[in-house]
C-alpha cells in the first residue's frame, strides 16, 4: 500500500454498519492506516471496547487486535487521503429513494475536504446519485471533482457473513466519470488484488442495481410458481425437484420469504423513475405476498383460536443474525389478525429472550409449545435430521423453503 505523506490516515470509512465495519477491518489487514467514523455514538463506544455489534465471520478476532481509531467527529476527514462512504441508502415508504444519509454525510464532510482527497461512494445508490453528490460538492465547496479531488462509485457486492471471504475475491467495479477520479479509485482498489472493471458512475450504479434486482425477480418467480402450484393443488417442492434434476438449463430457485435491506429496496431505485408498474414492482408484490400465502394456507388445516404457533427463524435470511427488513414481522402481523392461541419464536442466531416482542424459546421448548410450526427461515440447524425427529406428532408444519427436506409445503407430522 503506497502511503501519501500529506495525510495522517490512508482511509476513513464513514458508516460502520454491516458493510463499513468489515471493510474497515479488512483495510487495516491490508495495511491501510484506517479511521472509522459513524454518527452512532453508542456504536462507536462499543467498537472502542473492541466488541463486534453483529456476527460476521472472522471479524471478532480482527476487532480484538485492531488499532483502528473510531470516531464520530467529522473534523478528522481532513487527515485522510481516501474517504469511503458506506452509510445506509434506504427507500422511503412509497417507493422513493431516501438520499438523506448520503446528503448528511456529504454536507458534514464538505467543510473538511481538501485538494488531493479521494471520495469513494460504496453504498448502493440510485441511478445518478454520484452525479448528484458531485453537484453538491461543487456547489458547497471550492473544489472541482476531477481537478482537485476524486469521486467514484465503487459498489460493495458482498453477502453478510461472507465479507472477509468475498472482499478478497469479488471483482471490483470502478465507476468514475473523469481521469483523476478513475486513477485515484484504481490506486485504492489495486491493493485488494482483485479484478477491476472501469466504467461510468451511472453504469456502475446500474451494475449493482441490476444484479440485486435480477435475484429479487428470480426469487419472485419461484414464489409465483409456488402460488400457482398451490392453486392447482400440486406440490411445488416436488415440481422444482423434478424440473431441476440433472437438467442443465434454467434452474428454478426455491420459494421463500424474500426480503432483506438490499433486495427489498434496490428495485425501487429504478422503478421509481418510471411512470408505470413494471416487472420489478410485480416481483415486490409477489415476494411481499408470501407471508399472507402462509396464513391463508394454514386456515384450511385448523382453527386459528386453537393454534399455538412456533415460528422458526426471524432474521431476514439463512444463518444470519440480522432482523432488518425480515418478512417475519409481517407474517406475525397477519397471523395476529386471525387471533391464534399464541405465538412464540425460535431464532437460534439471536440470544435475547424477546424478539419482536415475542418469547424466543430454545429448540426443545418451541417443540413442546407448538401445535403449528412455521419454518419461516431456512437456517442450517433446522435441516439436521434430529431436528425434525424432535417435532411432536400431529404438529402442522409449514415449510415454504423445504428446509426439512420433506418436499411438502404444508403437512402434518405423523
Ligand atoms: N448489508 C449488506 O450485506 C450490504 C451488501 C452490499 C451493499 N450494501 C449497501 O451498503 C450500504 C450500507 O449498508 P449496511 O447494511 O452496512 O447499513 P447499516 O445500516 O448497517 O450501516 C450504516 C451505518 O451508517 C451510519 N450512518 C448513517 N448516516 C450517517 C452519517 N451521516 N454519518 C455517519 N454515519 C452515518 C449508521 O449509523 C450505520 O451505522 C447500503 O447502501 C446497502 O444497501 C449492503
């Protein structure tokens, strides 16, 4: 890593969440003199005490030995050569891009910006957000992008819990609209020793959005097929198994509760810009309908007033401890509309006794309690043979993902 003598730090990472924190630790591992900044003071204190705020493979060990300085003070920006921004980029309620975190970050850092610094936007961004950031910088500072400072969009593409593994391997997209910004971004990322692809900022934004959205549509297709199979009173898991078996083309994904902070909003960044409903909006509609599909299917099996429901898994995806943008809260709201006898959760990846306001039982207790089990998320522990054996006889089981490998969406344990 080539060090600039003019700056005390090689890099500052702004936004120390699921993307920014593993990235900071990885940069330190690559020998970057690293500073981490987040507006959340509670988080900063936790990090100063060398505690990981979430589970991410390998990061516990790195943070224990880390010498990264963590701060909430934007003044430190002027001491940093590279400024990597990984703050959240959510969607407002009615499919409208929420630029507030990006705007606040840029507004806060502008007073401390200096010539020769390099800004890298790494949050997932709506089309043309990098150009918007350029305009903000040039309006509120006397610096020109491409002449005085660098500005690029270089998206993060990793999956949670695979951060350290994927940072080492995933090709990096460099989105830059001028020579200086491109050179500065390449100088930074060449230290990762991965394949680099250079393109415009807008194409770089679209690469990230198209990639995530295509997965979202793929899962929506599987979910739509499961709804159709249900209408025909046929077994979706059996159909998918037969279709995919040793067939070399067009694998069908498994149905499931498809959401998460990325997939649930990225489609909206593009859809918002069109005047009419499109395929992406349809995908959203299908994926968001799946919790209700579970509830409607259950209706024909037993009266809700007698149901003691155990929900297995509460996070947004398999083997994660991340509850953000999970569809389980929505599932619970729909179940509550039917007034069941009770609902309890078993989420093996979260230790707290209460989750979403419901008791988080252990595996034995949830089996004892439930006469209905909903496999809400396909955590690996649920696929173990003993796990299924421990479910009581006559329990109604809903297994949208086929986690139990019984090839049935809903069935009664014999
Ligand atoms: N989580 C993932 O697996 C993943 C993967 C690829 C891309 N992304 C994208 O990366 C971005 C960040 O995602 P995340 O999951 O890390 O989000 P996150 O919510 O976990 O972290 C964002 C952090 O930014 C901080 N922050 C917000 N505004 C700030 C400001 N003005 N100044 C300083 N700090 C500020 C927040 O306090 C928070 O700690 C999003 O755009 C997301 O879509 C996420």
